[in-house]
C-alpha cells in the first residue's frame, strides 16, 4: 500500500448528458455550494487519508470489477481472490503487533476497512472474518507463542481461519454455549466435543470452504470443574481442503446477501487439542492440570475476554456508515437529475430533489451520516486511549454506536431505494446489493436489541457506582439536585422560546438531549429499585420486566453522545469555511431527533405544542438549505465512481 492517490477519484464535473450502458441520463445538477467538497472530504478522511486513497486506487483496478452473476461458487472464488490480493499489498502489517514487525495501528486498519466498504460488502466481511475475528482473537486472547506461530500466516492469508463462537442453540447468549473442552492430564490435551446437534457452530464465516484453522469457543472443564467459555485453536481441514477426522462441516447455503462469504456449521467429535493451543492471555491450564486466572469471577473473565474483541463492533459500525453513504450518494445524485411533474408555466418538469417530501426523506439522513461519522471517530480514539478489556465506557459506546449505526444504515438504504423509484430496484444501480448485504449488520457482532440492553445496564451500573461513593446525606442532596436540574430544564424560557436562533442554539439542543437521557436514567433506576426491593425480583427478572425502559435509556444516551461529538467537531474544526455547513448539518440532526421524539418531550413538558410545531418548521427549512448543497455533501464522502458503479449516480 505504498502509492498514494494524489487526486480525488470522484469529483469531476460532467457537463452534458451521460450515456451509460446504452441509456441517456441528464446531467447531475450541482448548485453553488458554500464549501469545497474536497476540503470537507479531507476532514472526513482524517489522519488516514493515505491508506484510504490506496484502498480506493486498488479497488478501482479492473480486477476488482463487481461480480454481477448469480453463481455462488464463482462469487465466493472471486471474493477469496480479492481477499488474497488485498493481503498481498501488505495490509496485514498495519494490523500485526510491533513485536512481529507490524504497525499495530488499529485506527489505520479501520480506516482501510471503512473505505473498502464502498466496494463489495462480501469482501469486507470475508476480510473482517480473516483479519478482525480470526487473527484479531489470536492477537487479543492469545500470547506470544500463538502470535509467532499463527499471525504472520493469518495476516498474509496463507492460513485461512474462522471465528467459531455462535452455535445453533445459542447466539446472543454466548455464556451458555454447549461445546465443551475437557482437559486430559494424562495426554496433556483438551478433548473438544459438540455433545448435541444444537452445539454445532453456526453461520461461521470461512467455515464452508476456505477455513483451515478455527478459534473455537467452548466451556472449559478441568478436573470435573467448569470454568466458563474459553477459546481454543482447532485445525478443521487438511492441506487438500477436506475436513479433518472428528470434524463435520455443513455449508449454510444461499443467504439473503453476503453470498461471496462461505458461512457454515461445524461439529466436533472428541477432537484432541494440545494444551498450548488454548488462547491463554486471561486464563491458563498448567501441565499439572491446574486452572489459573488473574480474574477470579467466571463472569468477569468472560466479559474481559469478550471486551477485547470490541474493535470488531467498531469496524462493523464504520463500514455500515460507509454503506449508508454509498446509498445516499446514489439517491441524492439521481434526485439531482431526475424530473417528474411540474408546472406548465415552468416549461420543464421539476427535479425530484426540489420536492420538500424528497428533501425530508433524504436530507436528515445525510446529516445523520455525518453525525455518526464524527461519533465513530471519537469511539476509535477512545479505543486507543483505553486499555482493551477494562473500560465499561468503551464497551458501552461501542455497543450503542454499533446498534444505532447499523439500524440507521438499514433505514437509509431502504429510503434511498424508494427515493430512486424503479431504478433503485435494478441490480445495476447497486442499492439492492447494499440492502441485501448489510441487512444482517443489525444481528451479527451482537444483536442490536441485546446490545442496547447492555448499554442501559452499564449506564445503570455506573449510576449505582456513583451513588455508592456517596454518604447518605450527600445522596439525598444528589437526588434533589438532579430533580431540580430536570425541573430547571423545563423552565419557561426554554419551553416557549420558538425563535430560530434559539432552536439552532447548540445549548438548547444539547440540554434537550441531556434532559431526555437523565430522565430515562432516573426512570430506569427507579423501576429497577421498585422491582428488586418492593417486588423482590432477582436482577435477571427485574431487567427482563423493564426492557422498554432500558431501550429508551440506551437510545437517549447514544443520541446525546452523537450530538455532543458533532458539536465538539464544529468547535474544533480548523477550516473556518466548513463551520457553517457543519452547523447546518448538526442542527438538522439535532432538530430532526427532537422532532422524532416529540411525543416524549410533550409528555414530559419539555416542549409545548407551539414549540413542537416550530421545531417541525425549522426542520423543513434546514432541509431546504441542505438541499442546495446536497450533491456536494455526498461528493465529499469521496466514493470512487468504480465503487458506486451505479449508472444513475455517475
Ligand atoms: C451472515 C452471518 C455471518 C455470521 N458470522 C459469524 C461468525 O463468523 N462467527 C460467529 O461466531 N458467529 C457468526 N454469526 C452469528 C451471529 O453473530 C448471530 O447470528 C448473532 O449473535 C445472533 O444470534 P442468533 O442468530 O442466535 O439470534 P438470537 O440470539 O436467537 O436472537 C433472535 C431474536 O431474539 C431477540 N433476543 C434475544 N435475546 C433477547 C433478550 N434477552 N431480550 C430481547 N430480545 C432478545 C434478538 O433481538 C433477535 O431479534 C453470523 C451470522 C450471520 C447471519
């Protein structure tokens, strides 16, 4: 990845009708913008523009032309060849530990991955399985022996691997996996076994065809005692690609999308795994048959191990936002060239982007793509500053942003499909592939609904810890303060002020988001207290009973963080010319979220009917303003034409 692409691959102006694949499209109409899209692209590219440009240059080569057939076997072969081609550029060095000559630069690796998601999503996932999940778990859960033995080949793809966690019987509830690894002292190995059909590993990437070695998660049993889920390195195929003795593999077959990835199921029948092949960073078994771990509680150990894999969630969120950006680029550019209906006086039909309904559908989603981009940059920084595995705030934000970003991608892509009418449904215009391939993002790397409950539980635990540190007298004062703060936020100055300057004031917007979060936190904390002390439910039953409150809290928290990061970005951006457009985008994000949640704000007295209507009018106005430079805004995403490859958007 040495060559740097000097100039943008996307933003050439194209006068006159464009004839592509035998069809004539009128030109995309760009109005004058208040900013230079190339400058905004530099802000989005951030520190890692060089690797982003290298990836764009590579995937713009003819060998990366999309596979547009329907034969799964051919598609899988193509994606494998692309994966190996990418590995041959040395991209694995970015990821490898310094001790093995690598750069160990995760933010740079995520930037490459995020850029790759402008191209084929099967390739993104294949690479994600190989580098992020397989090599990543060896790096984070293993020790030097495993790093030296496996990482060079894993990152060059000479050794293809799997991350085999999910089972037929257990997906979200990983702590209850059934696969078992029993230590046998006399032979110094583990016997790995799937005791039931439902213990079979399921949906495992690289399992159906290419995987040779798997990181297998199983319950560890030593001297008859179960120590919880641990990871083991298990060879699954021989040099000729045949399953090894004791290993049964089934192909998951055709999927809704991602058909370039070979997902499969795996069962183990008393497979022997040498003791040293247990990934032993957090726990080990001695040759004498003793279990050792610096972390005493089984649950804490499990969450520490899983916590180290948080970068997978961050990467998935980043690539989901790239897919949303691709769909928005296609839909906005099409809307800036497609005309339907119009006043007879005008002499020609109206651009669909000039319809308020169209602006209302697309402009808030453009604003949200920017908002999420900045929030994800913050998360990536946080991941660097926090030592993996011991930060609850990192885990909380990664889970929350993964859920919100992937849900947003699904919603954005669907809206863009509709915004392109029938053209949006044609495979040649790419939205169908984006839709099919990213749909599962809301489920894998942690199901979103389950992740959002984790976010809320972590917030409640933090809240409890804060209370624990206080003496009773302080605590009473604290509650009174919080109540007063909440009441103050509902003061008439805020409630009746409908001036545009006030609605676009960051202070007002952030206060509204914080109010919703703190009210949700108090309400959830009170409900938990009521269920556990008055109703005497145990923790599991109480949380199960209050899922609605938990999800409300998680959404309010993540949205508040996103808004604050956007505001922070505007405050710190060096290029003054970008501030006005960023502020407009931030206002649109903030006010459309307040509008979306207006029922809640009205219920809680934080909005009056009058002010709620003023917010709606301001959102309309912001959509009109954003529409003026909507094409340049999506241009600034910097997506190569070869990746968009949608005739309606070129
Ligand atoms: C294409 C693809 C690739 C994958 N790749 C891999 C891989 O390489 N390696 C790997 O290990 N796994 C992989 N997975 C598995 C993936 O991580 C799981 O599908 C995911 O964790 C969800 O598990 P599940 O499918 O069993 O759903 P379940 O956990 O059964 O969830 C089903 C539904 O129940 C809901 N639900 C579950 N628990 C609760 C609760 N407590 N409260 C409320 N609602 C709840 C969920 O929200 C969801 O809607 C892959 C899956 C797919 C489809």
